[in-house]
């Protein structure tokens, strides 16, 4: 029987293993010099003035919303077709998620929807850089005016918009979950060029203590501290950062391999009447191909998933539309999003990861063509 092809798999090697061993042998395994180095390298990579490691992307979104003062009675505009983490954090802050519809081809937030939905209660806009493609930030920023923008960049490591990496200006939240283009096991990063936001995040990230713990416990250090405002415990460990540093060194290889597979899918699956392939933005950009999301038209999605499973081929669902989640409808009522609903009923993610062998890619292509033609 053919070996199972997962939807995703981390791209890890001996370099990451050696880096973790070195950290463990150093005697300092929690937040320390490796986290600081990872932050510096990631800020340099994205072009942001500063980057801060987090225990997860969710933790980063929580802290950015808190740093911006999002509270009860506020509204935050975001697309519904995204992972529920972002919407959960909006709701947990006491605010109301206001869902913007998307473009069917790219699954990216429609900037015209942002313009339409802005009200006096709008306190933030969170565009999602979906599947590795960037949202149209120029148009979104023009629509938002002075309203803060938080970029949901969980899918967007090595994603560029008009010649620059996303997250170089607005606060942006990245994820290093195992499915992401680079991983630290779990973990996240917030980038920003707003020093006021960065200082708030530094304090909130570790109990309200602004000074780094590893500096407080180093040679001839002063372990005393004060807390002006209470914070959380959302710090990354040096073990994770060591993995991230090695992953970041290989990002060009990772993106190249993902792009090769995506281009093979686009070429080999074109012309199938029962399938809509992912569209790409018309503006200048670099796609990181975090996901390859297609839309099924010729059969039910559940039937296709069952048939793929029989062929030992994995798949993903990115994502159930958040405006249809039970708690969202119970709290905020029903929202009608025509394009989101049309797409959400059809989407499925095909296997895509740097370690895929050519034979595995061809198996996915053959199965899709046979089942959907």
C-alpha cells in the first residue's frame, strides 16, 4: 500500500537537533540570549524595527489587542475565513468582530468591504495574509485612515507585498506552529516599528516585568524588579528559539520548494471543470505558499475527503468560517457573507510541504484528476 502523504510535515534536520542540544548543554534553556538573537534576526528578515518572541501567535494577538486598548464596546474588522484564534481574542477582549467578505479567487479580505464596515466604534482592522499571499495593504491602510491595523501574518513568513516583507510597519503576528513555513514546535513572533506598542508588549509578555529574566539572573546582576501593570507569561524558550534560528537560515530553500510544488499543482490541475484553483493577487507580491487551497465543485467535500483517505492522501480544511461558529452566532447574531459562504463550503487544502517527494506530488495530482474530472 502507498505510504500516507500528510497534509503538512515540519522540515527539520540535524542542524535543528544540534542547536537544541547546544542550548541544553549551555544550562540556560528558557528565555535568554537565543530568543534575543532570534528576535534580532527576524526583525532584520522582515525589515521591522523590532520583533518579540512569544509562546504562540495567539499569545501575540492577545497582547497586541491589549496594548492597543481594545475593550468592551469596540469593533474590530476582520475576515471570517481565518483560524478562530484571532476572532476568539477579539471576543475575549470584550470587542465585537465585524466580518468583512473576501475575494473568491484569492480568499483574501476585500478592501472595499473594510471601507464599507468602518464605523465610529471601529478600533482596529485585522487583515489576514491568507495561505501565504498578502492582503492589499495600501488600499486597506487608506480605508482605515488613523485606525490601527494588526496584520495576521500566521501564514506569511517570507510573504512580500510590493517589494517588502509584510509586517515591516504595522504590528504583525506570526506563528511557528508545526504546520507553518518555519516552526519552533509552538511559538510566535510580533513585529512592529511602533516603539510604544513594543514597550507595552515587552511588559505584558512576562508578568509585567520589563527587564529580561536572563539578565536578572546573570553574573553580577540585580534580581530586583518592580511591576507597574500586571502581565502574562507568554515568553518563548531558548530551546524553541534555537530551532527557529536554524529554520530561518533555510527559509529561501523552504519557500523555493513550496513554490515548485504549488506551480506543479497549478499546471497539472488546470482545466479540471470540477475544481477551482487558488487565485493569486493581481498586485506585485511574493507568495510563500503556506497552503494550497482548492475549491471542489463536482462532488461533495466529505465524499472527496473520504476518497482521498482511501488513497492514503491527507488533506486539511482552512477554515470553517468563523461567522458560522455557534458561540459567534449566539453572541452577535447571524452575518451574511455571500462570497465567504460560497467559498467555505468548497475549500480543501492539498498536501504541501518542503519534504514532499516528486512521486508524492504526482500521486496527489493523479488522485485529484481522477476524482474530480
